[in-house]
C-alpha cells in the first residue's frame, strides 16, 4: 500500500511539473479543463488518471526484467499516443501547437520509467534497511 501511494503521489507531482512546462512553453493548451481560473493544465488528468495508470503499470511490471518492462511500457504509451492524437483531432479538450503523438509517446515513457526507477530505488533502500536490521540483532 505504501508503494502504491508513493507511486500515485510522485507520478502526480511529476505529471503536473511536465504538463506545466509543456503548457508554459505553449506546446499544448487545454481550452476545456477543470478549474480554468486556477489551473492552465488538465489537473484531473495530471493528479488522478495518469497516476492511476502508473500504479497499474508499476504493479504489472514490478518483478520483470528490462526487456519485459520495455514491452509493457508500449502497452500504455502507444494506445495513449493514439488516443491523444484522436482526441486532439476530434475534440476541444486540448490543442497541440508544437506537439505530436511522438512527443506524447516520449513523455509518457519518460514519466513511466522515472517512476519505475524511483520504485526500484525504494526497493533497494528497503533491502538495505532490512539487511541492517538483521545484522543489528
């Protein structure tokens, strides 16, 4: 449970920072978004939807080697890239200015692997702590 919360909240922070940069550099805009007077990004996507997907992705790739992790990342990043391309073309939810499906693919994978690396680091720290406790007793 602790790991799920760490994944969820750290992904929310990372997604919000990346999205704020992308919106701030005018690569993407969100004409339709929750709380438009407060946020320039789609805060629901950044702090709810994307973090939930990341928790699922980390859980399904938790014990995998790098080759399987890469393959499983495609299960999330490719459909998300196509879905965003389709929605950009057929809805008013967001507008790409200096953005493409390839940018989405790269940013999704960057954030997935950043969080996956963070979880790996936490696992290593926990192992070191556990080994110290065993040797201390």
